[in-house]
């Protein structure tokens, strides 16, 4: 039986060939450093306080994959998916096994979708978003965002191998057509002209007073 890391690499390489892709922004961890306002959408449990990693200390991280998949329904809004995957990444950083299980589950779902030739952008989006969240999480040390005890417990220390999540999100955009929320997500995975272009498309599609408009202002 393949080890989980080997299985992840094979799935990621297969999907990478399907999606094609490109490196990651080094200016900061925009996928992690501020919560996304998802309105009244259902979210993973979280602690009180305003810190970016204020987790619920009573949450059982062993159930992370099942809980996350349960929340990533076809009806879940993109902003809710973004906040749930942000929280999931931070929880996953506490437990290598849970981190690997969640990544494998989302990559497998995207691969299944591709094999069926389904025009479902959400499976691509979720997998790509998690890959890039893990990638940025692996750079948290560079931004000195953790206390000494948090640094010891933080297990996401190397970038995901074998695939570019940004390419997956671009694939999702191709399938979804015009989607300002996905454009917003893509803007947080790159810097420079690519980020600016995605953000401009997100802003153009954000109606006044919408959750997207609020998130754009906050980021």
C-alpha cells in the first residue's frame, strides 16, 4: 500500500498535468492572516478573540477531514469555503496526520471530478485553495507570526509537492465563468500584475454592501 505522502504526490502530479500552473507570493500569508467574513454560513468551530489563529482549543482535530467535507457542500458560498479552508489549514498545522488526510481527500475529489469529465468548478477550487493555504502556512516562520509554543506545535513546515493550487483555481474559473469571489481568492495567491488583475475583476463584480465588497475592503 502506498504511504499517504506518496499517494498525495501521485494525485497532485496527475491533477497538475490536467490544470497546468505557475510560484507563490512571498509578501505575507493573505490566505491565513485575516478571517474572511462569510456572513451566516456554517463554519468550523473557532475560538473567541480577533487573532488570526484563535482556534477552539476543545475542537477534536481528528475529525477535521469529515467536518470540512461536510461543510464544503455544493451550496456553500465561495467566501464560506475560503474561511472554512483557512480554519482547516490552521487546525491541520497542529496534526500531520489530519493535514495529510484532508489534502488527500480534496485532491481525490478533484481527480474523481476530472475523471468523470464533470464541469464542477468547486472540486478544483477547494483542492487548489487548500494547496495554496498549506503553501503559505509553510512560510509562517518567515513572517514571525507564532509564539515559541506555537512554533513548536506548527507542523506545516514544507510546501506541498507536485501541484500548483493557483492553477487549480484558474481551472475552476474556466469552468465557472465569471465568478468574482473566485477572482478574489485567486488574487490572494499571487502578487504583482496577476494579483491586481484578479482583484480588479473581483471588485468589478462586487455589488455595494455585499460580503465580497466587505472582504475586499478588509484585505
